[in-house]
C-alpha cells in the first residue's frame, strides 16, 4: 500500500569486476551440457556486498543456451550461492543478460563463476556489487533456480498456444518450493529444441505470468513479465520482484505471444527464488 | 506420466503437472485443485498422459496427449548455408548465374524467400521442396537433401 512499512533498500559503494570500459567481463569457459571449471571473478571483495548485478555475455553462436553459477570460497572449495542464470545468445558476443538482486557476501570473499552451455565455448561474466547503507534490509543468502533442466541445459518450455496474444496453459516450474523465498526473478530465452534464430524470426515479444497454487487454481503473482527477442543489440534483464513465496508452494507460468507458429512460438523460461 | 487440466467445454489446456502422479496423489499433495474446485471453474483433469515435449502435444478435440512427428530445426541462415559444402554452394550459385531461366528464377526466388524470412525453418514445405529439387538437379549429391533437411 502507498506509504506502507519501509522496504529497506539503500545501497552504496558500487564496485565492478570489469577491468575497463571496453571489457565485457571475465571469460569463463563453459563445458557442453555440464558445468565447467570455476573461474575467479574477484579475489577478495573490498567491502561487504548486499546487492549484486550479474551480467552475462555469451560469446558462442546464436544456437547456444548459456547458464552461469556464481560461487564463493577458496579455489577447489567453491560453494554455489547463485544458481543457473540463463543468458540468451542472439548475436554472438553482442547480446547480454542481466540480473539484479539482493545478495549478502562478507568483505574479503573470493567470488567465482562457472558455466554450462549447449556447446563448449565461453561466456563473459561481470559483477557489479553494492554494499548496504543504514536502512538496507536483512540479508539474503542465495538464489535457487526453478525450471532449470541440467542436462540440456535449458529452462522450461512454455507454449503460448495457438491463439495469438492469448495466454496459454500454465506449466509447472516447481511442484513444491524447497525453501521460503523473499522474492523472485524471471528470465526468458531459447526453448529446449530451437535456438534464438527461431525466436528472431517470430516477431516476439512475449508476456509471461508467474503463478502460485495447485493446478486448476493458479493465482497470478507476477503478471505480464515481458521479453523481446534477441536482436543484434538487445539485452535481457531479469527484474527483481520482492514477492514472498513460502516453502511448499507450487509455482507455474504461462505465456502469450504475437507468434502462433507451432515451430517457432515456444519459449524457454527459468524462474529464480531469492532466499534468506 | 503427467496430468493435464483442461476446460471441459472446449478441451483447451489450462495447466500441466509433469510429475508421475495420479489425480488423487496430486490432490493429496496439493499440487492439483480438488474436484469441487475444478468443477466450479469448468475444468477437468486427466492423468496418465505422456509428458508434453517436442513430440507430445495436447489435443483439444480428443482431450488427450497425442504423439506427433518431431519438428525439424529452425536455424539461422548462416547455419543453413553451412550445412551445404563449399562445392555445393558454388554449384548452386553457378546455376543461378548460368543456368536456364527457370533454374535462375527458382534459385533467386529461394534465396529471396530465405532472406525475407531471416531464418531457415526446415519445417517449411517450400524449403524442403527446393532443397530436394537441388538434389534432383544435381547441385547436391544424392542423399544430401535428407542430411540437410534435419
């Protein structure tokens, strides 16, 4: 409600992992259909982190689906705190996907990344970190992915259906969430069988509803999350929705698209639950 | 197996549970609304269905999941042309430049069609027909059309 209880967002001390304005981040070599080796992004964070922006630039061709994990800890002892961030490659090395979310990491922490792509190539990964000011809310511990399929790798296919600009049927992303989430993010991209060239021909954008509740009783909590097809210079940004979802919740999504061609309309989506 | 929830009136799918559960099990686990709630919304549910994927789609008429042929790929123009060898591409180009007028017309129209689409949808009957004709005309060897049109 307007004028309600303070949300508790106040960040400061922004720092970037980029070496310079022309850099796209640290090159992280991806294995094909499995996570590759960890690559250090930051040897030791200069200050506490309360907010993180992750930017992922795939360098492979447009047929690749790209996923990135962020981990903390010493080499060979990395612990995953951010799972399976999806990036869509439209034009290789030009498009990027971006995530912005609360994430708490103490000063002096080593942060690294590893990638899992359709093909063995590389992603450039950049971090922008912020400390929290006086009224910043209580900490968050990490990010779970919902709907990520490891072996493909891909998100979950969502078919907008045969009717143009009409929401299709809900697709389950989680039968029962493993933890309480204090917020979520949504990312859309390539589906499990086609590639971004498919989507480029299809004159999207796509609107996605995220819902909670049992099949047949879904209640939309995020209406019309939007995504437009990757072009030569486009980017995809996952908005942070501070909507709590308790553990044990069924989460699903449905989509609408301006394209109803069976071979090109299906999109892939991954949802992310931020937990404390 | 999976559960599909659909509108009883027209069979259109409303929701999908990919887990191998019966309706009773899903309802007991709160993954599926109870029968009274489904009925109040005009919905029905069917279990024991194949999971929805590239070769399994929901059919509104029969209100079941049907098996379909796998879709062929939809690829960028570069990847499409890379499926031809350099020799084949040059042979096609030669046909465009020096062939009979009908051959020139066919190749030019094919290239214009692809360029307009921006991608090569191998499910497109026109693309399939033209690549087959390239094989018949000898621009690509016997059997190559099947290798390209995947």
